[in-house]
């Protein structure tokens, strides 16, 4: 029987053969994904999160582009590029941005904000303050 899930509690893992596993958010969630899904090689995570303040870190995904979609609230997605930071305003439900492969990004929120992510997870990196990339 098909069950309705909330993407804010149960994430979807899109596997290489396009089958989907549903994985509950829990302590050690990302370690479990790496362990159970071959360090996320050729897998995509579909997840949603709620933010009441700016992200505390930057991230980048070397294996593919990420979709970041606004569900509710307001956010500024900041992309760190060689010619300076680019700010993309997400201020309508359903608005989304495609973050290019290997581009550092973070978000600033001005109110309680919910966002949906479609992420190629393999090799994801995090940094408090990444250097500006050179071309």
C-alpha cells in the first residue's frame, strides 16, 4: 500500500536505477546515507528543511547541479563565483534556482523559511568561509 509521507520528516533517495527509497530523518542521518548508499555515488537526495536563521555554513556539490526550491518564507541564495558573490532572491512559493556543479553556496533567511532540495550528494563539501574560486 502506498503511504503519504512528509518530505520534512522522510527524505527520498533516488537510486541509480531510478527506484526510490524513503529514509526517515534521524540522528546520524547523513552517515547512514553514506554507509547505505555507497557514499551516495550516483544517488540523489530529495529533502526539505525549515530554517529560522541563516545557514551556518557554505556547501558545494562536485558531482552535479542542485535544485533549491522555496516552499514558504523568503531566502537569498548566495553563490560564490570567481567574479564575486551572486545573490538570488527566492520570494515566491515554488521559485527555485539551479546551483551549478561545484559552486559554493549558502542562504540567508529573513523569516521562517521552508526549502526543498534535489541534491547530488556524492562528495558534498562544507566550509565556514570558502575561498573565492579562480578560473
